[in-house]
C-alpha cells in the first residue's frame, strides 16, 4: 500500500508540473486503457439500470412453437401481426413467441435439456399454448400436462373447433374417467401451415393445463385461421 501511495504521489506531481496540453497527452498515452475501461463500466451501469427500470415483468400471452426453423419468434413479423390483431400494447406487457424449442417426447428423450425446459414452462404456469407435431402433443397430453379441451374454461374454443380435436390416451386413464382426452386442435389450413410454412407437414395446438391467459386463446386461434375464415 505504501509503495502504491508513493507511486501515485509521484505521478500526481509529474502531471501537475506539465502544461495543460502536455498533461492531456500524458494522461491519454499512459492511462487511456483505464479511462476506456472506466467509461465502459459507467455506460454499462447506466444501460443496465435503464433496462431494469424499463423491464416489463408481465405477459399478455406466451406461445411456444416447437420443432420449427420458421421465423415465428418474438422478434418476427408474425408476432407483431398478432400483437396488432389482439390489440396488445407491448409497452405495458410482453408478448412471447418462443420458437427455440426442439424436442421429441415421443422418442422418450426425457433427459434432453429442451424437453426439461418445456416441462418447466408447462408446469410453472408460464406457457399458454404449445404448437408442435400431433404425435408429440399426444405424448405430452398422455402425461396430463395439457388441458382437457372439454374443460369449462375453454368451452367456446371447444365448441368452435370440435371438428378439429386431437385426442390422446392418458397414462392414468382412471383419473379422467374416460379412455381418451381431447388435448389438441389440428391447425391444418392455418397461417402457420400455409403462409408461414412453419409446419409444412401439419401441427397441433395444445393448451397448458396451467395456462395463465386462457381468455386470450380464442383470439389467438382466430388469428391463426383468419385467412380461412375470410
């Protein structure tokens, strides 16, 4: 510590003795790395503080599009179109379209990181709807993580799309009191299959049994089928 203080005092006296222009040149030549580093830290602190203050913690809706490479994520035109269609103000809440999920539960790869993430989203009450291939939806539905579409909370959805229902046989059928459960809606003819070509071989939409925004699902389905209904 004494050595550092001695060095600092010497540098201070050396700089004090220089004319102003020479002072600036000396400081820049010998201390520019420290100056740049300090400026970067300050800028980052200001940015982080602004980001934290401006962060939006709530969602309007959360959809997951699994096993597709199409541009249907949160930064896509597809996402912005739905926000406009539904009348969401994205300055108030988030609209999350997660298109970074790749897993095949039907193949039994339950230790896969993506699968574990998906289960977490389903079980934690974050995810509203999941879109993926029919077999994968049926496999997840059999585990009880997807909503039975005969649930009164989605009665309007069931009535409107009852000719598109996809069923599964649950692992524990005795808990449901019936052999098959309606867990998905076939999205054939929707913009995801047609216009956006996200699932050229077809896909199914399922509702999480813990979905926090069930009142928004009918609007989302109407958006997906808007061209077919026009």
